[in-house]
């Protein structure tokens, strides 16, 4: 995003957390608060800025990462997560570009 007052360096990514990173619902409709203790759960976010040495992730990609391997920063009134590219576990494939597998992250 060009309106952010920051330029990422090296292999760093600036990620905006998905809105569903807080509480969620079970398949039975039970609300599970964000503070509930569960096994290690990864988090989704959207890349809003990337350093010049990032090779496999682009701005706009939806990435999967471990929320324990992050540092938060507030810019222009919004909270973002700062990650290294190596801390990203996966990049979601945009809907409609799969090769007929029917699997979407």
C-alpha cells in the first residue's frame, strides 16, 4: 500500500490480519473466543508491504503464519504484523485459479 508511511527492508513483510482472526464458530454453531486454549493454530493475513529481498510473496497475497512468531506495529491507526518471509508457511491460491481440484485455502 503506497499510503503507508513505511518502506519494508530486506526479507520483511507487513501483514494485515484477517477479520476472522478473533473468535470463531464450531461446526455446531458454538462461539469459540479468541482467548480459548487450543492446539497450535496458524493465522491468515494479507500482505500490505514487502521488502526488496522478498522472493515468493507479493503484496496482496493471503498468507498463513504462526501468530507466536510475530511482532505487531501500529501505523496510521491500524495494527499490522511484521514477519520475515521465512516465517510464512503458505500462500493462498486466489479462487478460480486452481486446476480443478476444488481445494481452496
